[in-house]
């Protein structure tokens, strides 16, 4: 953190109002905002930043208090991710992946697993990573080739995962694989990062989210206790990973809202301050048109995210589909608004430390991760047509017994 900024407030013992979490998020965002360009340039989110997020109680605030969380509602979590997303997508990505693994364990873990892992995730004692994508298993996670074999009281994990957010530093990975002793059924396993056979290959210079310490991770016959398996064989993709991806889409969607709103703020401020020939940019009709479309796009994305939050709060069946729609719209809004902001700022928007330029790169990543825009369109259309009585024709089932496309999650950079 910059020496000129104050540390964020410490986490409260209880979370009584949405204002409390919003204040924590605002304080954290304000204390870190000016340093985000440097993280992007260095390709690293500093350890002290991760500690600041954990110290404010914001790594997994949605967890129940009994596990060290703040019991945050979906709307509260969303607003936090918008705050952090408006500072740095990698910062928001830290909260996303921590929450994905925590959500999977909270829903599908045993009592022993929840007690062992969740408090450490909430306190930041362990940094989590979600390892599903492979070279041949991007959108179609049913095609994973990582093998999970049983050996007495141990499991052996062998395979390579790609584009793992915070894979360079993660203390524990939630790994999707195929059981070698249960008919190839999908399984989810927790693998500690310090076990022999875990090999990390850092990725540098990717298009966006450059501070997220992305890595390709190889598991060379890594042995873990059988107790590290999350849910029975067969549930790894359709339940554990699908639940984690749903949580990820929700937080990514809100992060995109924050990006769009930050870019709109930058563009409008520049249009008012910048003059050409003695006339403010704000007086140009074409600039006004760009800003008007940006306002509508960002506000529409926020409303869809709020709708998804309300449905999640009530446990409505449509919550998953509405989260897909919110993420689809918010990612498109972030991309469109960031592009317009770069256009309004001109050369300033292309500078190495430009916020809108950084978000312009990050926004393209958002249109790919957690299910690409094209995959999202299929989900959205399916949901609509099912409501009108349409049922898709059965698709061939592969030997693994997992229907293709059971859970789609293009890429791991979150």
C-alpha cells in the first residue's frame, strides 16, 4: 500500500447493516486505488494487500459468522465486488476465487471439512485457487483429463490445469478430475499447494488481470488424504464445480459493474476538464452520445445484478439463470463502457498507467471467463424456451456418464 494512504478499517465482530460492509469496502478501495496500476505493471498483488483484505474481513464475507465470515447477503457481497472491481480486477478476483472455494465447501463439504478449511479461508491464512480448466477442457469441463485414483486411504491426482488465478501462490487448490476407480465419474478434490508433485508455471503478460498471479499448475501424482475429496464421485462437476462457478459468475458480474462505473466516472470527468480550441469535450455531441450510451449500459448491468442478488437472497430457482444473464450483460457493459472511455480520453486513455486502458484489457477477459458470452447466450435462450415448454433433444452421453456441457466455465482467470 502507498505510504500516503490509511489502512482500511478492521472487520467488525458482527455485520448489522449493509452500510457497515459498504464502509469497509469503500475504505479498502480508497486505501488501495492509487497503487493498482503498479500492481498491473509488476504482475503481482502484493502480500500486504492480501493481508489488508483479510484484515478487513472481506476475503469471504458471505460465510456464516461461525466460520469467520460476516454473514453478508448476496447484495452486500455484490456491492463489495463492485467497489473492488472499480479499483482492480485482480483484487476483485482474489475475493472471487476465495469465495468460490468457500462456497463449494460450505454447500458440499463435510462438517469436518468446513471446520478445517473455512475459518482459514475467511481469515486469509490460506489463499485458495479453483483448478478446472485444461487444454482440452475449457467451455466443456466434462472433458477433463486429470485423473484421481484411489490408493487405500489416499487419492493420487495427476494432470495439468491451465490459467489458474492466484495459482502461483495458492495454498490450496480445488481440483476437478475424473475418478479412475469410479467409472471416470467427475470428482472434486482439495490439494494443498505444498504437497510433493505440485508444479507451478507462472504466466506473465496476459491480456488482462495481470496482477492475479495466474499460473499453469501440474499435479504429478500428488497424494492427498481421501478426506480431501469434496462430495461423492459423480458430484464433482454437476454439484461442487457448478456451485463454485455460479458463485464466481455472480461476483464477476458485480466486478464488471464496478469497472463500468469507474470508467464512466473517468470519462465524464475528463470530458468536463479537457478543452479543445477553447471548447470543453463535454460540449461535443459525439462525446455526449458515447457518455449517454455508457450511462445506460452501466445502469442496466447494475439493475440485472441487483435482480440476481434478490433472487439469490430468496433462494429462487431462477437465481442461477438470472446470474448468468447478469454476468453476460455486465461483462458486455464493462467492455463497451471501457472502450468508450478510452475513446473519450484519447491518448491519456492509452497511457501505461491509464485506469480505463487497464479496464479495457480486463473487460475482454470478463467476456470469456465463467462461461464465454456465446455459452451464456445458449444458457439464457435455453432458460427462456424451457419456460415455453421447449425441451432440447437428448445429446449423446460419453463413456464417463457425464452429459457434455454439464457445467461450462471458459478459463480460470477470474
